[in-house]
């Protein structure tokens, strides 16, 4: 009766995990996927850049969005 049925709003947002920019080396909370490194083991490593450096990678940059609207 006293327990809310809806979860707290902060639990509904899915923010991207902070990643190191491959260009300037700074940790960014808005990582932009600019490439993928495929290894022989099959585990691909994602390459990220910060929003400021993302344009340097042109059309390969894929902005990570927490949600689509
Ligand atoms: Zn950067």
C-alpha cells in the first residue's frame, strides 16, 4: 500500500559508460563510437572518441544514445 509501483526515474536512464577518447585520451561521458577493432578471438574492441574529436572520424562516427526519441 505504501510501496510505490513505479521505479525511481534515475533508474530509467541508460547513460553510456564513460570511455577514453582515442584521439585526445580524455575520459568522456558522451563517447562516440568511431570504429571497431576485430580480433582473431572474435571479440571486437570498440574505439571511442569524445564529441569534440568525433568529427575527425567523419561518417564512421556513431553517436551513442541512451534512448531513442
Ligand atoms: Zn577527444
